[in-house]
C-alpha cells in the first residue's frame, strides 16, 4: 500500500532533497520512500542534474525502493566525475542483486584509482555475494590474494571470510597468515585465533560481552561480536528480560566503519536477543532488534513490543530533549513488527509520526506503509502532511494500493 502523489508533489520533494535544512531533507526522503515506484522517474532525472546534494540523496532512495528502472542509472553514475558520487553509486548498486550489477562493480574495481571508491566497490561485491550472486566472489578473491594490491582494499576484502564455509575459510586463512604484508598476516592470525577460541558458556561472561557491544573501541566491539556469534542461539537464549528504566547517555553512539556489512554478515549466527540482563545502550539495542528480525521467529519479534514500551520517551520525564537516542531503536522495532504484519504497537507508531519535535526515522514510515489500513494512513500521516502543506508542497488525502 502506498500514498499516491499529486503530479506536482514528487518534483518538489526531489528539489527539497537539496535543502540545507536536515529536517526538510528527512521529510522529503521519508515521503519519497513511501511514494515508492511513483517517484523513480523524478529521482532518475535528478541524477542527470548537477546538484550533488540532491544526487547523493536520490541514489540511496533508488536503492531503497529497488525498482528495476533505477539500476541502469546507478551503473551510469559509476562513471561520474565526482569520486564521492561514484562511491555512493557503488554502495547503492549492490542493492540490485543481478549479474549486471556484479559486472559493473567488477569493472569499477578494475579501473578505479580512488581508494575510497574501490573500498565501496568491494563492499558492494560482498553484499551481492551474500545476496546469492556467486560470481561476485571472483574479483574479491583476486584482490584479497594479490600482494601488490592496496592494503586497505585487501583488508576490506577480508570481510568475505565470515561468508565462506568453515573448510574454505580455514584454507584461505592458512594462506593469508603467510602473506608478505604484515598487516594482512596479523589480521589473518587474529581471525584464526577468534575462530579457535572457546565459545562463552557462563551467563556472566555472556552478559559482559553484550555490554561490550556498546564499546567505542572497534577491536573490543568486534571481539565481543565474534564471541557472541560463537556462543550460538542456545547459549544466548534463556530467561526473560527484566524490565528496567533505560539509562540514556547524553552522548550519541556512532557506528563504527563498516558496521553495516559486519552486522549483515554475522547477524544470522548471533542468535536470540533474549537476555537475563536488560540492554540499555542504543547501538547494541539496534543490533539486537535487527538480529530478532533476521531470525524471523514470530514469538521473538512480538517481544519487541516490550522494547518499544521500555525505550519510549515519557511525557512526565524531566529534562526531555529534542534528541532521543532511542528513537531509531523504536523505529526499527516497529519496522520488524510491521514485516510480520503485527499492529500490536500501532499507537506508539502513530505517536512517532505525530511528534513534531524529533526527526522522523525512515523505518517508521516504512512500517506505516506495511501495516497501515487504507482508511487510517491519511490520519497517521496527517502531521507530516500538515507540515508539508505549510511549506507549499501539495499532498494527497487518500491512499491507493501499490
């Protein structure tokens, strides 16, 4: 289900992607993501313009919508003069799982000179391989095993290792431990040591590892994630969480470099986020919510309602800030519930949409698209529509099937 736009609305929303006001950009992105395939033509036309701010937002939207018409324009963007645009295009093209996308990223990796763009191409090929495009592994292996290749590119290619079968991974690690480049040999030895480390078994050790998911130090975070993955779902399962008021830190928790690819590569093996200790940090909570969605067990996903209730801001709380560190956690939990068609937390979802003081996460709009009923989507989105109209953007007061 999607909201059908007026003819003049989509071009205006695309234009607003170039705004220097983050709230305007967020609202335009949210609305365009709901409009979906009806906005593809305008987004593709925007790629032909010269406004890099608009183009940098249009490409991720095409990747999110995943309409086939968006693939070839992204391939063309790999030839753009601006390396930043090429980097974004490589990342977004990976969302279109096809042999054409694999071939385009292989060509980019072969001819590209800018390191950041090459790293993005490697990450794109890894995502395509994980999505089932087996041929994407060819160029990654060539880069990984080439001693003359840039070390940073080879390190990025090592993200392939968790995706391989154990026997293949052990053989590749054996070869990499003898590599002439010291950093590659050291990293291979560290990964081998992690693979061979005994899985944590006692409850206190697992509790400590979950707390370390909030660490700012990448090495600490990565070690904790590996050891939790080795523990398996049986060890991570168990008692129900204790209800507790979350301790919110004033500082925001930033994602580490490459966080998304690491999480997606190992999420399926982390297991159930059921814990005997309540997790209170935003980043590990996001990880656990996404793990619950990856596992796909409905009883586990239904328990995300308690997470929503626990992290939702309380009106009577003193010192309420416009910046809510848990807003993204709530939105992601709503999205996972919506994916299984659950409306158990619809009232809280409506409150997120009605909150004019906080930035609106895209996951909340995506949840509305999936579980909103035809007669209630206009009322759910009324606050957004009112703000949009007040800024001169036409809106539609009815919805139609996608």
